C-alpha cells in the first residue's frame, strides 16, 4: 500500500518565513541605527543563528512526544510544573498580544482598502475600524480552523506577494545605495557604535520569532525531523536575507545622522519615507510598502495564530474533529478580537513587554528542554548540533537579551537619537 505523501518543503518554509517576517521589520533599520550597517549585520546574523538553533532544540524535544503535543505537554514532562506555568504564561501572553496587534494593524489596513473599494466618486464610504478588524480576523482565522495545509497555501500566496512587493519597492533604493553612507563615511556628530548593541538585540530577537510553529510542523510532516529541520532553516534564512537587503536599502541611502526625525516618531514608516524622499519617489514606494506591510501582517498573523491554536488545543485537550477545532478557534481568536474592537490602539504599551516574555520560551526554555531531554531520552535519533556547549551558548543569548530588555525599560542603556 502506498504511503501518504508528505506536504512539500515549500509549505513549511513559507509557514516559518511568514511567522518570522512581520511588519516589525520595517523598524529594524531605525532600531539598529546606533550600531549602523556593519553592526546590524552582526546583530542580525547572531540572532538568526541563535533563534534558528533554539527552534531546532524545540524540535529535538518535540520528537519524543506524540504528534499534537505542544509546549504544555513537553515542558511539564521535562521541566516540571513550575517551569510549565512560567513558560505557559509567557507563550500565551506573547501570542495573544501579537494576535491582538496584528488584528488591530491589519484591521486598519483592511478598513482603508475596503473604503477605497466600495467608495464611488463623490460618495465616500467608511466601514469603520471595527468592521475592518472583524473582516481581517474572520477571513484569516477561517484558514487556521480548516487545517495547517490551508495555512500553508495561504501563507505561500502571501509570502510570494510580499517578496514581489518588497523587491519592487526596494529595487530603486538598493540601486542608489552608496558605500560612503553604508560605512558612515559621511558621518556628522558622534561615531560610536558598540554602546548601542544591547539596545538593538531585543528588537532583532522579536524579528526571528517562529517557535510556536515547531510543534505544528512536527504534526504536519508526520514527525519527519529532516523536513521540519529544513523548513526551519530555509524559512529563517529567507527572513534573514530579506532583513539584510532592507537594511542595505535604507541604511545605504539615509545617513545615520538623519535618522533623528524617524527615531523621534518611533520608526514610523511614513516618517522613514519622508526622510528618504530626496532619493526615491516616496508616493510610489509608499503604496508598494503599504501593500508589503499588509502581506507581512497577514502572513505573520497566520503563523502566530497557528502556533497559538495548536498550543491551546494541547493545553485544553481539544481533539482534531470539526467541533474540537471550532472550540480551539473560539478561544484562540475571540479574546484578542474583542480586545481589538474595544481598545484598537491599546497594544503599544503591552507589546513592549512581549519581547521579554518571548525570550523565556524562545531561548531559555528550549536550552533547558534539550538538556533535560537528553538525560531522559539518551538514545534519540535526532540531536541538535553543538553538544553541551550549544545549550549554554543559547542560554547566554537568552540571558543577555533579558538583561538588555530590563535595563532598557529602566533607562540604563544608551539610546541613539541621531
């Protein structure tokens, strides 16, 4: 009898890339302006390596448990109830906050798009922010409810559209980038870089978050470790390439000293386009970047909520039947949707703490899981590279990010202001 064919590698890669590349990448050049281009390459590559490795650590532990087992089952068994509570709270907080943020941001963009679509000449229509958020959430949540395969297909379409929009919008910028600006040879004012490295690290960590999708892919690929591993590596590498090209496009055109007005407005994309206006057709690029942002938000929404969906199904022991998936869908999407409708601009403060919580379950917990996993299952088939050294290397990465985020909250780190 012929075995069921496993889903393609492309699908898993797109799920990982979709979860990783979010609208947050648009503020990466601003957040790394202190360390500038060469420094940002180092920070991004270092973060990519550590986050990819910690994701593979989750894969190693996950393979010793039944398909469908997520963080709740694995952490409880390997690290105990205390760590499971801390990890569960951090996972739920980050994923719910991100879902809330994406519904709110995606709802605003959906509102603008629908208004333009249904408005006739001389007859302006405003469907409202709440309707935009509801449409955005319901349409995308439906694919998560249907299956991981539906998310795979939807994510692939969104990522392809996002990549096309990205290259169309940045082609002119990359062509006009100059070495003098990239290397800051046109520097005015201070020329220190190293003091700002800790400020840049937490932003980059959030830019490589995909770990909630590892249990989903283990189930999706029927426990084929090689396919899951390749999906993780290819997905995060695609994200890294996009980030580096965007850094090159922006920091190769806008001198470091001219980031001041962009930093003052929190890295707002319109402020960035205004600062770049002397080198590009800002209106044209703005339209394409708006389309890119929408694709990025939608693909990240799918990746984040798929991970939250499987985590909650595992936590509450909901089965994979249509009724079971409906229950999981409701507790996955209803709380952040209600919050988004009630407080459409209230996520800014909360999301500032999401990075700190994310560090726990994307770096510290994966390292601890692998250490405990190898003691309990010494004869397992798949092991992450690097041995014991890599466990402590990733743990150090997590600790230094926690330090940077706490120190940043108390104003103890130097901030580049342009």
